[in-house]
C-alpha cells in the first residue's frame, strides 16, 4: 500500500540519506520548502520506508506527485546501495511505496552539485579566495566529508548540471612523508586497506587521534566529538590530530583539484567539513593545498569554500527531479 495518496500536483517528497541521519522535506516543483524539513536518526530503522511513513503521517498525509531521494552510496540502474548503512533503495520501489509516477534516486554528492546554483550567498564560508571563473563551462567540485567521504565534479550543461558518479573516498590514502606513511600503515594494520575515507570522515577524526596517541605513547583515544572539543580546549594531542586531519584533507583536495581543474570553485560539504572549518587556517590547510611544486600557481587559482547549508542536498533533489520531468518528451507525459 502506498505511503501517501498520489496527486497530479507538483508537490515533491524529498529525502537525503546519510550514513547517520536522514533529512526529509517537501518541495513545490524545484523549490524546497524549508518549513517542512525534518531530521531522523537512521539507527533503529531497518529501511527508509518507516521514516517516510512517520514523516508523512506527522505532516497530515500530504498529497504528493513526485519523489526523489539522494543517498551516500553508488547509484546504478536506478538503484542505490548505501556505503555505510545496510539499505538498498530503487526508483521502482520508491515509486511503488509512495504511489507516485515520477521517482528518482541519485547520489548525495550529485544532489549537492545540482544545488550549487541555488545556494544563498550566506551559505558559503570562504576558505581560500582563488581566482574564480564565472564562465558557464567552468568546472566546479563538491567534496563531501561526513560519515563518509566522496567527491565529484559539477559540469553545467544546457539549463542544468551533470554530476558524474564517483566513489573518491575509496582510493588509496596519499603518502607524502614519513608521518603519513606511518598513518597509512597504522590504518592498513587495522582495516586491511588504507583508503581516503578512513581518515577523512567522522570516524577518521577519531582515527587520527588514536594514531597521534599511539605515536606519542600516551593519551586516551577519543571519539570525534571529544577530539573536536579537545581542539577547542587547546589539548595538544587533539590539536595534533586536527592538524594531521587538515593536512590530509588539503593533500586530497589538491589531488582532486588537479584531476578536475575546478576553476568555478571547490565546495567542501558535510558535517565534518563544517566542524573542522574554524581550524583550517590555523592547521595549515592553505600551505598543504598549495604544496604542488611547479603547479602551485595553478592550484592557487581555485577558490575554496565550506557550504554551511545542511539541507542543500534536499534542494538539489528538487531541482534535479523538476528538470528531469520538464526535459521528458511531451509524449511520455500523457
């Protein structure tokens, strides 16, 4: 039985599924309704559907005509399998569960990319000014740091954007000196493979602290919140962990920048990105990002900011699905 009564109206049900939380909202066409946003913890839910049912019931069972969800995992053939959560969601099941005709599933970084043109100026926290290029064909880059890590370029095409699929968090952790070699080996001994996400994620903040404690031969490893609190309190081991995290982040960001040449800007997104943002300058992000030898001048051109809007992916879902429906041949809409 569908979760809601279908309607020909353009009211759209949206969900942004991360590894820890799911955000749900409604949109009028391509416009997100901020007053409808609700956040739910994923823990205790075996699937997305009970969350959507709870949301719709609490909202008075609104009549919806479309549904779009984005999730932290690779999307293939209209189906997403979450990387850090045992959920699998398909467009066919989303349509059947919600009773709508138009349903879409996309990666959460793709949704963030589709939202870039809709962000309010106050939603961007500058990190490095660069030399932004406003040309329509200027590539932009979204980098998500939260429960997991991913990155994807954003290309403007026609009236919308194209954000290709990526799983950038699972490439090998870069080794640039003796310390990062030891960090690589520390992770490999624990996990079997040292990938970027093992450091640049929520659990990675804690892992950096555990590594620093092991190196120092003292201290008690802390959870991510404890590490961030320790940085704020001036704890030397927490600060060392934060500095290591930021240096790896800058290195990976620089690698991605040279891969994609984002003259339109680099956007750091996600809860961990926002949490570490106040210390990027103090912990040497710019120095490590610009450490590119003869290519240092090139990467200096790329502006970097942190996206402070926690609900941008929901807006991106609404924009993506509205454009998808408008671009559909008229004959298929009858």
